[in-house]
């Protein structure tokens, strides 16, 4: 589970669910901040900008929930995603998982209330923006098509629950309709929703690419994608090892986004914002709260966290960044691991050669731990395919940079990302990878930290801190050295192949001449010469030694015998 | 005439012996290759290196000599394979087409005979004649023999006239040729002169001119008859046949040879090639170099002495460059030559032999040559 996004963390428990319910009850106690309305107007903040990106965002929200739900139950996730282009121009998205399902009473809040904090699972381990994520998809469906989101779920207790959900935008309350309950064997969650203003394609920003990368970073997951043209793409499971869960710790202030803070505020048992900060975060002391208060003079920290507003939360998060904190724990870093990455790359990319490097944890900004996992895969299905032949094999490939933060693929905003900058910084010529952008190469980078310094609200680009760029660069160079060995050997082999072809080319002529000179049978000569040529090339290949060539001086000092008069 | 006939019959026997020897050398080479094939070894031919790095000037013998450096050429070496194949093409042609049929051919004949597309490829065995020419020289030096023994000839070049009777043969036909009765053109020197026999000779020296025009001038002036000499032209850089003939005239008839070229570095280099041999054919200096040849003219000193300043030509950059190179050659290290080259580099002028015609047309035959020869005013 998302030890990845270890940012938000509350005392995880079954309590959380109860708490959620409690929150629900209290929700009338404070003035509605109409978060639904806010985001209806500001959807680009949540990744809903552009038709392709919006669809990717929707799938991202559902899939991260599915991953969480599966991992929560210690289940190997099977996730099916179906995208269908409907006749009226709408796009139908169906995502189904085999996770632990959602208890009937939480379904409404989980999918029909923004910032409800109804994460009935452990909140700390979430990957995405669940506080808003899936619920916002419900809202997006509703505002673009006017249709409800259909849900089917079961905890695996032979009771299956289905309903249709919409959100009351004014009150940010779920409207659950058409509820059905029946018996059957099922476990997991199936969401079926229609959207408009979205487009499916296989571009590097699309759903296909998102799922492919998700599969690469999560070797324990099996993902099946049914594309609009009914093509079925399976990203098979590479490993049956379920990633270990992150140590349960409170979130560090540096690892918090505004929506996280809003979420925590809703769930907190504390009666004041000041006490919430101390109780629900690690490393926040009374002194630090004072510091924060000084930085946010307009906010009354003695108020109840329940009516914290979005702009206030934003200001506090900004202030978090200005206070000097004791760094978070090192052992909160959860890596995918070298072996797992290897299995995954082998599984998805089937490269001719790859190198995986998991670097030791380091710190940035004077104490925040992070670790870099990197890999370079060459050949096979590596790289992105610009074009394919009729059998679907790559004809033209481009190099690709696969960026991840805590296993979550980052498809957008590559330009400003520390990974991109580090990759540009490497002198690839030294590794025989000059112009890798046009080679069948996949460069994989997973940035692991409890606090990922994203450059924007979209969480799709890592801030180019000097220590981070340097570390990523070192990881890439370490991979590069290994790949270079392979590529050099490949070059040599090509040379040898070239040699062999030259040797063979002249054998016939040489045999003929020797037959002229000695009368020895030509066929016999050819057979023997070919055998020797094979051996010679084989030996050269094995030893990798360069043959001493061009010893010979060809002296043509003057042409006195060319028969041409000089007069 | 009976004596002549006897001599004529002796020659072919000798030539056949040479052929047998050449054949033997080829067989030895082929046997070595065959053995390598049997053992699964890389086929190779050792070829003495030609060119500046393996060429020395022997002060004592006055010859440009080939050193003992050789390069080993392999079949299974990307850089060598093609040339190796071409060398064997030469070997096969020489043995099967020439020696076995007692025929001679030109370098061009060989080029066309062995040029073909290699089956299953788009590559030709030989692209340009230059390639097969180089392969021929490789083969010559590898066998430690020379082109004529391989029955290969270059384009013939050079003419000769004078009081001498020779016999020449075309296969089994023997012709007697009186070089004093060859009209205005003289006798064309064949590309291979091994079979030429010198009979009656009435000459005191050989005058060899670089230029055809000078031969024609002196022939018209009956210079060779008046001066009792053999008159020859090489028509520019001397062909092997001409060089070999000069060498034989010098060594077999003990005739002094005087050389006449333009007063410029290229002319002088033609002289040095006839006298000492050349770097490209260093392996044949022995056969082709007439070490006792003398340089009669023209020199830069001649320009001064005969007051030809008004008819000189300004030296070009290439002339200067050539002169500078030659100044460094060991065989131009004689003080007299160094002085000449220095004068040239200093004055930067050159002159053609024909500039003597500025005096009058026959000045060369009536004044210049007799004076120079009489006073033995030569350069070494």
C-alpha cells in the first residue's frame, strides 16, 4: 500500500471508520464550506485539465483506491479497467478490483462526499488524493453528463451491495439512490461511471501509459485494460510479494498538502487547531505551534479544526515549509526493491539488458530522508513506441523517462522535475547512450520519501533540490556504466558479425585461386576455410580483443609505371 | 651470322629456366597456404614493406634498397582480406594464364581478366586497376622476383637509335634489328627487354634524354652518327623496359650513360630514378638502376653558364616543394647536387632543354652537348 504517499497518517485503525461516521454526525455543527462548489469551479487543481489528462486523473483516482483496498487486506490486487466510447460522445469508465470492498454504510461518503475523510481504511497509507479523488470523479461525472456513478461492492461476505451515487453540490452530501442488496460470491469494488470532456488515447499522457507505468512500479499488481476498440491489454503480475506496509507514524508537517490538512482537520479528535497540530503530527511541539501562529497571524489556531477553511489550510501548509523541523524517521522509507523492480521490468519491458540500482537513503533540506531507485532497460519492449508493424512489434522507438514518486507514475509536468533535470545532466555519451531519446531505452526513476517536494498541486513533478538531482544523477550513472558494458559488447559483436561476413565473402574467390595453384578440390577448400573463419570470429568474440589491423603500409611513392608520359 | 643464330637459341632456354624458377616460387607459396588451410590456421603471405619507412639508400652500391621489414597479410583480417584475395587472383593469373601458356600480358589485361563480381555479393574482386597493380607489386616482392618474370609488362615507352644491331624475339620468332636504320622514330624499347641480345655495337656512350622532342631534334641532326653514341629517350619518367635496357647497356657493354633532362626538380628526379632506383620499386633497384649514369644537364649552373636567364620559367610552388623533399633524400646528398638544389631554391627558376633553341636550333647538338661531354661537366 501506499507507503508511498506516506504523507497523511492518522492513528490507523478500524477506529478510523467509526471516526468517519462520527465526523459525519458532526458535520452539521459547522458552517458548510461548500468544498464541492469550490472544486467544481477549480477542477484543474485536481488534475482535470485537458481531455486526455482528465481521463487519466479519473483512472488514477480509482486505481489508487483499488491498490489501497487490496493492500489493506493483504490481497494481491487484480484491477480491471474498461474504457468505452459511447454513442453520445460520453466515455464510460469501469474500474473493478478484488480489494476488501467498502462497507455499505460508507459507500456514500467514500464516493459522494469531498474531503469527507471517510477513508475507512488506514488513512496513512493512501497513495493519491483520496480525500477528494474518487468523490471528485463522481462529481465530474455528474457535472459533465448529469449521470450518477454506479457502485457494486462486497466485503466478500456473500452480501453484494449496489447503488447509484451523486453529490449534492450545495451541501457536499452524497445522494445514494437505487440501492440493491443481494447474495452472491463477490469481493471488491466496481465503479461504473460516465464522463464527458474526456478522451482516450495511447499517448504518453493517457490511461494506457498510466496503467503501464503503474504496473512497472507495482510488480505485485495485475492490471487488465479494455480499450475503447475492445483491445484487451494485460499487464501481468510479476511478483507475488505484497509490499510491506509502512511503519505507522503520524505525518510529518513537511509531507502534507492542503487537502491532506483539510482531511486531517475533519478527522481530528482535537478541539483546537493548535492541539490538532501537536496531536496529529509528528515533530510538532508547542513551540513550533507558536512559530506557526506567528507565520499565520490571520488564523485563530484556538478554533475548532472542524471549520478550518481551505485558504487557511493552504496558509498553514505554506507556513509548515518555513519552519525548521526535526527530520522525519529514516525507516519510514519503503523502497520497491532491486529484485522487485527487476522482475517488473523483465515482465513489462522484456529488455535485452537492464540495470537496477537502489541507492542508500540520503537527506535533503538538511534532514528529510529520501531514497532513489533507478533502472535503465535497453532493447526488447523498452522505450515508447512511435510506430509498430502489423504484428504490433516496434518499428520506431523513442527513449522514455519513467518518473515515479513513491511508486505513483508522474505523467505530466516533466520539464521542471528533478528526474528530468538529472537525466539531462548525465553525459550519456560516456555510457554509449548518447541520444538515448531515440533509442529503445526506458529510464526508470522512483523517488521515495515521506515528503516528496512536489513543485505543484498536481503532484506530478519533483522539485529540483540540489541533493535530489545529484542523487538521481548518480543512480543513473551507476545504471549507465552497466548498460554501457552491454552496448559496447553489442557493438563489438556487430563488428564481429561484419568481420565474419567479410571473411566469408572472399572465401569462394580464395578457394578458386588456390584450386588454380594447387589443384586441390575447391569444395573441400571452401569447407575448411569456412570452418576456420567461424573459429576465428568466435575466438575474437569470446576474447573481445581487437585484432591488430592495418599493420601494413601501402607504399605508393610515385607512379613511374603508369605508362604515362610526363611531357 | 652463324654466331648470331647460336646466341638466339641460347636465350629461350634461359628464359624457360626463369619460368621454372618462378613457377617453383609460386608452388612453394601455394603449398604453404594449403598447409595453413589443413591446419585451420589463418592464411598469410609475408610481403616486404615498400615505402619510405623500409627504404634506405646504400652509399656503397649507390642504390635505393628495400629494408627487411615485412608485413604479414592475413586472409582472416578485416583490413587485409580483400587485398589478400586480390594477391591470390594475381598468383592464379600468372600461373595458369601466363606461365603455363607462355604468354605475356599487360597490367590492364590482368585487371580485366580477374575483375568480376563476387558471387552472391554486389562487390567486385577489383574496382580500379590501381588495386590490381598494387596486388601485382605485392606478389612480386612476396616472391622476391620481378614483374617480367611473371610475364607481366607495363606499357612500353622509350625509343632508341644508334650504331647497334640487336636481336629481339616474339615467342619463337627471332628478329634482327639495326638501330641505325630505324628512321625518324627510332626503335621502340619493348616493355620486357630480357630477351634482347646486343650484337654489333659501335658507340662510345649512351645519351638518354627525358624528352621525346630532344630525341627527335638530335636524331634529325644525326647526332648519334656524328658523336658515335646511342641516343635514347624515355618519354618522361622512364618505364621499366627503358631502365632495364639502360642498365644492361651500362653493365654488359660498359658504356657510359649521360642523362639529359629539364633543369627542374622533376627532371632531376627522373634521372635519379634511372640511376638509383625508386622507392616504390626499391626491390628492383638492382635490375633497373644504372649506378654509373652521369647527369649531363641541365643544371641551374648551366642556365648561368650558357646565359639562359632570359628564357627561364618561374618555379611553381610544387617545384619548390619537390626540391625541398629531394634535398633531404640520401641520394641527393652529394655536395654538387645540394648546391644545385640550393641554387634552384634560391633563384626559384627552371628551364627546359628546349630553351637552348633560343641560341639557335642546332645549338644543343653542335655546342652544348659536345662541350659538356668534352669537359666532362657532369653532376654525379
